[in-house]
């Protein structure tokens, strides 16, 4: 993800800055997706594993990145509270 673009992006709901989700967080998220445990804010299941994602500063919300394009739609956000082993930092 381009650093200049990342510096401009923020969570559409909380306006918190976003960062690229680290490998540990991505692994925990994809493990839960594989187990069918992840739902988006609009209550639809996230069924496809993610190759890249952005996370809010407080690490409570994740947004997927598809083909290098962040999907910053509030209804498609993924709450990390639903992931038992999501790393705090």
C-alpha cells in the first residue's frame, strides 16, 4: 500500500487513522474466516481469506484491501472483537 495514500485514509465511522494489518493479525483473521466465524458489520459472512487489510488505530475494526484498493465501507467493516485470538498489538 502506498504510504502517501495510507496517510490520507481514515475509518469512515470513527475517523481514526488506519494502518496496514500486520502478519500476526492477518493470520488470526484468516484463521477465523476459514472457520466460518467472521461477519461483516452488515451481518454477512466474510468467506474469502484476505491478502491485505487495514486496521484502525485502536485495532477494533478491520477493512479489507482488494487488488490494492481499500474497501472503506462501514457496512463491510470487520469487528475484531469477534476474533478470540486477535493480537492486541
